[in-house]
């Protein structure tokens, strides 16, 4: 539903579409030719008279305005503020410059557009709406953070993988200093060997004595 009382547009055929918001759930749409609209434009606000054609006319007064449409054997009239009538006059003037000249006006067509009435159950409360907005924003932020962190995480994993591949484990070696014995002095004796030699001589002597 359009927000303003009047909504005008130019059709593909060159007719001027004039829609009026009858109430919150309905709009009435009429179609006019360029010749139907032109006589109603730039009405004198001081004469108090209607200006226009037999199917469409306007009245501009110092503090207010009015629009009148004749359709299907009866007349419909809307009272508006002076500012609204001035805006409508300017819009219609601009459309008339683009409208097709010499079209044969069809019978005035009224299209009733019924809009679904919004109930309280269909409307979200302010708190519910805020929660929905926060949830959407939080999800979008998480997506952005993940998108920003993904390259650095992948780069770190790649660096760790390359580091592991380059690491070579060498066998442990015992280090022995080459000059460990420098400056050391002393004597060594082999007591065990000398003791064994003396015992052998005594045994030989005793064996000789026994043979004699």
C-alpha cells in the first residue's frame, strides 16, 4: 500500500493511472487520458470554482484543495490540504508532458485492490524485532570474522607442516675431549700378575723336592 492518499503513474499505453487510497486495505485505481487531466491543472485558488474535464477536476483554495472524479454514473470527491493539492498538481503536470496525445479514453475503470489486514498476531513486538535484528547481525559478524581468520589459520597450519618436514633427528653422540690426559702423571703397578708369578715358582720348587 502506498503511503500517500494519491498515487499517479504513466501506463505503457500512455494513459495516466490515478490511484486513491480509500482506506487502509483498499485503493481505487482510475485511468485517464492526457486531455482529461490538462484542464484541471493550475487552477486559480481565488475563484472558488472547479477546473477540469467531465471526468476529472480539481479545486485549489487558499488553505485547502479538492479532487473530484466522475465514474460509473456517480461522483467521488476528496478534500485535502493545500500542500497535497499543490504536490498533486505538479505531479500531474509532469506526467501530462509524457502522456500520449489523442488517445481514446476507455470507460472509466475502477480497480479495487484488497490488501491483507495485518492483525496483532502477525505483528512482531518491538523486543522480538530487536532480537531478530541482533541475531541476524551477530550471524553476519561471525561470518565476517571466520572469513578474515581463515587465511591466517591456514597459513599457520602450512608453516607448522613445513617446519615438521624440515626437522631431522640426528643420533646422539658422546663427546670425548681429545686432550683429556694432558698434564696427568703417575705410576701403575700390576699386583695381581706379580702375585700369581711368585705362587708358580714356589709350586715348581716343591714339585722338584718331591721328585728327588
